[in-house]
C-alpha cells in the first residue's frame, strides 16, 4: 500500500517520517508544489518520491491532505471526483466549511475529516519530527459520514502515529479550536507586535525577556500562510473569542486603572483555576 | 558569614538551596511569618533555621528580601534603620517606588536593588529549585548608589547563583519589565478567564487544548499575592503596555472583521520578527 502526502511541511513531513519508522506502507509519495520543499523532503527522507497529484492519486490507497485550509477547500472536491476505493483524509485546523463543501459529493464516504491537535511554531519540511503526534489527540469530525472501511484505514494511520482519539461535530470542533488554539496564536501575535513596536524607542527592551515572555510569545513565530486561512475559515468563532478575550483584558485594565486591587486579586485568583486543567 | 532570607518561597527558597550547595556561607537563616512555610522550608532544607527578623538582622551579614513588593516597601526602611555594616538586597520585580522610598536614608549605601529575571508559575517553598537562576540575568538598578563593598558582596552572591548581570536605572527597569514580563502574565490571566468562562456552556472545551494553549496560559497559575502588588507598584507602565496590547488585538480583530486578509497576513508576518529575539 502506498500513501500520498499532499503538502510536505511540518505536519505532512512528520507523518511521513513516522510512517517510514513503523513500516506502515510500501511507499510514501509526496505531492508538493514548492521545488525547494520537494528537494528538502527527499533529502531529509520524509517521503520516498515526489509525484504530481494526478499521478499520486492513481498509485496510492490513502491520500493525506496537509496543506493550509484554503488549499484543502480548493483541492478536496477535485480529488474526491477522482477517487474510487481510496481514502482521503484532511488534517486541516477548521472543519465547518470543508465539510459543507463536500457534504453532497457522491464520494463523500471516502473522505475522513481529521485534525491532529499537535504542532509547533515552526513550519516547512525541516520542522518535521517523528514524534510530533505521540500521545496527542486526533479529532475526527462527522466520522459517521465516512464509509466504515475508509474510517478504519484512517484510524489505523492514527494508531501508527501513537495518538489518542476524540469525536466531534464540525460546529463544536471549530468553536473549541478557536478557544484553545486559535486565540493562543492571536495573543502571541499581538504580544510580539506590542513589544517589537516598543523596541523602536527602547532598544534594550528584550534584554530582560525571560522564560515567561518566551512561553507566551513563541507562537508568534507561526506561519502567516498557515494561520491567515485558519482565521478566515473560522472567522465567526475567532471573532467571538477575540472579543471576549479583549473584554477580559479590559476588565483587568479597569480594575488596575481604578485602583481596585481587591477586584484585581479576585480576577487573578479566579484565573488560577486553570491549574485544574493544565499540569 | 550568615545570610538571612526574608520570605522563603520560590525565589527565597531557591536562593537558599543553591547557596547550601555552593557553601557560600556558614548559615542560612530564614525569616518567614507563615508557620506552614517555616516548617516546609526546614523540612526541605532550604534554610538552616528560622528566626524573627530582628534576631536575623543581628546575626547575618547579608539580608536578602524575597517577599512581595508591597511587603518590601513596608520592611525596607525599618531594616535599613537597623543595619550597620550589613548588606540588604531586595529581589523585587518593581523598583521605582522602592528606590524613591529609601533615596535619602542615611544607610542607603548598604542597600542593593536587584531583580533576578527568573521564576516559574509556581510559588511557595515547595516550588524552590537549586538551578532556578542558572544563566539568567540579574538586573542591578541604580547600583552606583550602593557602597562599593556592599555591591561587591551582592555581586558575589549573584556569582554563586551562576547568573549574568545587567545594569539599569529604575524607570527603564520598570518599563522594560512591564513589556517583557508583567504583560505576559496579564495575557495569561485573561486567556484563562476567557476559556474558563466558556467552559460553563461548553463542557468539553479543554479536551483539545494542546501545547500551544498550555504555553500561552501557564503563567495564569501564578500567585495573586505576588502579582497584585507588582501591578500596583508598576501601575502606569502596566496600564501603558496593556492599552497598547489591547490595541494590537483590536487591530487583528478589525482586519478579520472587515475580511482584510492581506492586512491580517501582514500583521502576522510582522509579528514573526520575534524570531530574531527568541530562539
């Protein structure tokens, strides 16, 4: 069995390198339009060969889409047109628009919507690592609409990645990821912009940056090519959480501005409840 | 030589445990009003004994203040009244108000204002670790106002902690820490509050939380008893950076709201310049 990975960056490359470790398939075929990334993917051994999409579709049983979500929207209907008994899995970070787009497709059953809750702030083939997915959660969205054999093959791949699984509907998935993933990126982008701006007048501003700053700002290294489409595809949920987050910051601002230190202490103490969630 | 550590929590305890490793002094005396923390500090071997402040001042050459900044403001003038040839070092996170308070004190020269840019989101004696300070920066503020021998003894202690050093004036210090430390805590507190609120209606919201979320929210575990006084003492700088940060978030919001995806892409790309600063 051959597997096609469409988009050999952080996610696609990490799947490739891991599947080569586990000998899950005969060949891993990369589909990648960027020539420099093609070369790197081969050099790093993330894939066995690079082929055009049409060719890869003919030779592979599983097609994994790991391109940005706007590219998935463009590619998926066309790919589904061409599949017969293959399985197409997308690994995009938003799901509502993608699922709506192919809801009535005659080959809908061959498609499995999945989202691995794993990643780093780095991108491109050089960022690929074999254990990116280990013990992380693979979310299946509307899995009941996939053919049984298609889902089982997708889930066998998830097993190879040593992941846990979770099931959700599309609305739930897109709202939850807005709250526990997309907003974290927005706060990091905004924090980086805030301090970079200040650096212009205060040259030494980063001298005192320690691990706390690093922790809250590291996601600001994330790729705009990946994240702009995510925010676009999940626009209403992202606007909701962003508005709510700005309101929480304003609340902290108001407490400090009015010197209501008891109120400020209470808000901080309430936020400490996050201890229950993260170790 | 004996050293007194006033406030045996994360910072004080970590200094104690490290100085015991390096045999820098004969005895480490803890001054700690909380009885449970007294017991833990002795059990964990962070200090050799616990004494009342007055007693510790008589028996120690170096007095290190590692209580919250509001407590430093209360204690410091009184401690300086009593010192003769001792050295008093405070490790508080804000400096302007503390330095203004003792600027004219007859024993000003015996005092060294220092701020170790190190910490974790945990607090209390159990949080103490011997290598908390290794390779981090100790900032000295208005060091030229300390007696030469007092500064040298403080710097010898910094050496024991294996830290690098940096020199600043108080205004600069308080503004810089607002931008690269205090704001990171505020964004984490606000992010925790945002998602904890949403959990009330969406029970499974934390199921998909991954390493990115964890990274941006972990500081929300920080102690309100430590942070409320920091925000209070650094109020104007913190309000400035908070306002600027809210504006950056609003800018991202407006770009998304008006579907200006080129503009959004540009902002994210600009924030990527943080790569230059953090590895």
